[in-house]
């Protein structure tokens, strides 16, 4: 699957009324070693990361 055009992606992710330019920041890093191996990592700069959530506010 070809990667989305970066400009179209940014435009789509910032089109909402309360959108912030940071909403279009890359969240994953993709590395292709060869045709059969693709590694996908969460970017260090991602605001939200997968895993066990911390305590909720007010708890």
C-alpha cells in the first residue's frame, strides 16, 4: 500500500474545527528492511503511546 501524500494527510488531520497542527505530527516510524520485513515503531515524539494507562485525573 503506498504511503499517503503528506500534504493530504496534514490537511485531513487539521480540518476539524478544534484541530491543532500537532494533530498531523507523525506517530509511527516505518522501516523496511526488504520486501518481506517491515518494522513499525511508535515515534518517540508521539503524544500518546500504547500501553497501560496511568491513573485518571482526580484519582
